C-alpha cells in the first residue's frame, strides 16, 4: 500500500517528481494495485448439493416427479387396455350362501313330515358368461393399443423436454456462478478506484467530487453483487426443482462445456425429420384415436350376443333337484337410446377436428423451434465474438484511463465510466459463453430421441 501511494505521489505531484533528461524517454507508468479488503468480496456460500457431470444429473432425473409421472402414464395406459380387453373375454363368478331359519312349520305329507322352511340351507353356485359378439368392445381394444403407443411417445418426448430443462438449468447455474465471480472482481476494481481517488485527494491532486463518484461506483458494484448472488440462489433452486429436489443444487464450476455437450449427444440422438419427433408422432396418433371415437359412437347401437352357464348345489330345497345346471344365450339389440349415440358422434367429430388442429399447430411450432434453434448457434457465436472484442477494448480503455488518471489526465467520471463499462463487458461475455453452450445443446435436443 505504501509503495502504491508513493508511486501515485511521484507521478501525480509534479513538484516532487524527479525530472527526466530531455534525451531520455520517460518510463511507461506501471499500475501497482492497492490492497483492498471488504466482507462482500468473500465467495458466495456453497450449494447444499452439487452435481459434477451429466450422468449425475440423469441419475437424479430418473427419480424426479416429472419423469416418474410420465412413466406412470404408460402404466395407466396398459391398465386401461386390460380393462378394454376384459369386455370381450369370458367372466367366471362363484357364490356361496348360508341361511338358518328360526321359525319353521312341520307339515304331514304322504306319511312323511315336511319342515318348511328348512331350518338350515347352504348353497353354492358357479356361473360363466361371455359376450361372443361385442363389436364395440373388440374395437375398444384396438383403441387402447394406440393409447399405449401415445403414452410411450409422450414419455419419449418428456425425456427430451426434461433433458432440455435440466441442461438449461445447469448452464444457467454455471452462468450465475461466473457472474457472481465477475461481480466480486468488479467490486474489487471499484474499491481500488476509490483508493486511487482518495490518494489523489490526499496529495491535493483530486477533488471531493472524484471521491464521491468513486464511492457511487462502489455502491453500484455492491448492488450488482447482491442482485447477482440472489440470481445464483434462484438458479440453484431452479436446478434442484428440475431434478426433483427441494434442496438447491449447484453445478461444479469445473464442468467442461465441450465434454458436457458430448455427454448430451451420447444420451440424445439427433433426429433426421421433424415428422419423426416423438411429440409430433404422438399428436398424429391422437388424431387416430379421435377418429376411432367416432366409430366407437357409431357402434353404440350395434347388437351383441352373450352366452352363459350356471351350476349350483343346495343342501335342501322344497321342490326340485339339489343339483342344478343351466345354459342360456342373450341377444341385445339397442333400438333407441334417447339420442346418446348421436350426441356422442357429434362430440367425437368435434374432438377429431380439434386433434387435427392441434397436430397442425404442433408442426408449425416444431418447425419454427427447429429453425430458431439451429440459427441460434450462429447468432450466439457471432454475439460471443463481438462481446469478446468489446471486453478486450474495455480492458484497454480502462487501463489507459487508470494510467492517465494517475498522471493527472482525465476526470473521475472517465475513471468510473470505464470501470463500469469493463464490468458490463466482462459480464456480457461470460453470459454469452454459456448462451452459446445452451444453443449448441438445444440444436442437439430440439428433435432428438433421448434414452435414460
């Protein structure tokens, strides 16, 4: 600190500096950074949990509620298919009964005595039935099969969407980590400028206004740091939420972006055609289901034929055999149902049209999303390159302004403005680096098939 003050005094106070010979060039001024300390320069608190690779993220994602909900949807579709199949398969039922009568009457009959009702009766029956002609039930099994395909396709698309969400959340967290680091560098630089203006004021080469401007710059840097730390906390919470955790999760700052992109490419394979993307195929299948619902409504008035048999045994009867067995058939012809069939057909036709419109809208969205995602790589690369040039120029300008200010050239406004421009340029470059990584990952995931 003493060396730095002495350097400023020697450069800034003309009367105390040793004059250089006319033929000897003046040495280039060197900036000796002062020692500054501040509690806010301490690194942000560590995340309660941290993931170190894409594989770690996938391991957590497989247990996330969003993913498991889609898995359960497939199980439900399989269960619904089994219910539909039960409508066309035979059914078998059994029944047992026991009855004890406390009031009975003895009746003489043909030299014998009948006791009515029998004091104790137990009976057992077994029955089987089968709708051997059930057009609507058979048709419903085919619809349920398509519904299983739709559930599987929805799960595949959910994997892709979740991979996009987690990738974006991880990169947002890394970007917030980098921004928090840059905010602390910016605060340190602002504090150094404040020391510089205070030192010039001490040697009567500055003004109170210079110190006030530097203090204003420090306050702005502190505000940016506070906001950046909150953004970091929110990014960690968003990553934890995407991975199904209520605990904030951080991503290791040492994560290799190129290796991260390769890991994503191994999990999610690029698709060749937007028409083969899982959500588009699922939408086409939903159109098929909606069309089948029209036919299902038409089959509401289709006749059905059921056959059945029943056998039983009773321990006591009044008249008849103890053992019984019967076979029967039932033909059902629905003539009029109050108009429910026609209402169902009208509803099904409207639902089928809605499904077609949803498919058309999804195709448009998918095509636009693909075009934007592919274009984003080039745009982000160009923006990153320009931001790097701006950062480099801001570094040069800030260094020259500092040197000039130490020699008595320029104003404190120049000093503060150059510092703020450098902080913003550093932050923009850092964010664009991660935006480029997001664009590259998005180009892989926009129509990919993910397996995990």
